[in-house]
């Protein structure tokens, strides 16, 4: 019983560390179980009343009813392991458009996160390019070099442009990019760009 209690506490701390890491790079986030009940949330997430509330039985409830239906559908199908991005509109117009990203906790990692089924990440609209190396490292366990490379690809740079800037051959950059593909589960640059624009806010 003592071992089980310690394991539960450790798992809860891992979930808390994840959402606090996202807060450190300026992102509102929370960890939810399959029903949508919030298990852990960072301070930024609690400061977003324009888009949602957690007063309904401690579950995330979006003010945008269309988006709420999409969130419920995403959580119901969380076992498929797909990232779902849900556009949020504020009916009163007092908050900018935003996107709620539903990022599944895949495989055995869900045990580590103590039954947290997904991390919800809120991002707001901006036209600036992706540049959040720290966030990419946290999400995909990338090295600093891999995170920088992924961010630059996500911002629209080509392999040739990166090679020229870094005084490397395109072949060397492509070899380094293969490591990014393995860790992100992508196979092509277009897939990587699409993944990053889904879950990483522009300008971060």
C-alpha cells in the first residue's frame, strides 16, 4: 500500500512537471483524464476565463458550444493517439481567436502520468513564426540542436537554407533531421511542419 501511494504521488508530480514546463514557456495547459476532468493545471490555464471554465464538476467546459462538442469527441477517441486542434471563438469579441490542442499521452507514458489521458494546450492567434526551442525539447525530448532544427523547418526554412546558414552540407542537415523525425513520429518535412503548427503556437 505504501509503495502504491508513493507511486501515485510520483506520477502526479510528473504530470504537474509537464504542465509547469509548458507554463515556463508561456503556454496555458492542463492534464485531463478521459472524462475531461482536470487532474492538474498550470496558473496560466486557470487565468483564461474567456474561453473556458472548470467549474462544471471540475471538467473543462468551453464557452464555445461547437468547440465543446469537438473536445468531447476528441477525448472519446483519445486512444487513437491523434493530436486534435480545436478553434475557439469568443462570442463577445473581447478575446482573440485561440486554439485548444488535445495532445494524447501515448502508450506506457499514460501510466507515468497517473491516468492523465491528454494534455490540453491553449494557444492564441499570432502571425509570428515558430521559435520555441524549449517547448519543442519538452514535448518531444529533442536535443537543443534538434529542437532548433525542427523550429526552423516549422518556420518555413529549407534544408538548403539551414545548411548555408550553419556552414554544413545539406546531407548533414538531412541526417540530423532524421533524428527529429524519429522522436516526433514524422516521416517527411511536410508532416513535421503540420505537426508543429498544430501543437506549437506561432511566435513561441
